[in-house]
């Protein structure tokens, strides 16, 4: 039986003078957690182990306190996908019952396992999104993967305001 390691580590990211990362200072992952159903865990590992381009998925579940229970995924209409970006119909996800946010992969270097400019813009402007999940570094034998989660309520307010002023 393969053992799957889901690492909820927070990376470092700079944007407009703000750091998104550092677990203790910004995202406090010890106070927030995401629990994935076995079905979702298997799907994430299988999809992102086999997929070479960026591939978005709608995250469905429920929140109780500071715990997010992810029990399903949906594929939105994807119109274009490359190694570094994907265009998809965001409304396909936002209108679903139990919508919590998005998950997508970053291919390649583990240092890219954090939201980019386009990711942040989509996350900040998505009124219903509570979490943004990025999957990277899936081993070829599918026994280990790195999943990083960002919680909207823990993003620095200054970052959100600065981002909205720069990207109306």
C-alpha cells in the first residue's frame, strides 16, 4: 500500500512589499487546516502526476471553524493550458454548491509552488473563494506530493488593497 504524504507547507512569496508565506507570521497553518477525502487525495495525485500542463479544478466541500473538508473536485471548461497558465470558465466553479476555491498545479521547480500574479488576482477577486490550493512536486511513483494552501482570510489586508488598486 502506497503511503501518501500531503504537506501543507507555506512557501515564501513577495508581492508589493508583502510576504504571503512564513507559516507563523502570515498564514498560521497550525490554526487552519484542510482535510482531503481519500477520493480527492487519489484524484489529486493521479491527475497531477499524469498532467504536464497547468490544470485547474473546482474545490468542493464545507468549512467548520478553521477546518476545510474537501470532499469533491470538478473540472471547469478549460479553454487553454500551458506549463505556466490555464484559462478556464471561472463561473463553472463559483456557482457550484459547496464551492471553497480552486486547486491547480505548478509544473517544475518546487520554488514555483506559490500563487503567481494571475493566481492572486483570481483568488482575491473571487468573492466566494476561501482557499487557493497549489499542487507541485508529484513523484513519478505517485507516493508523495506537495500541496500548499492559502487562506483568503489570512492574506494581509494591505496586500489585498494594494493588489486591487494596481489591478482593478
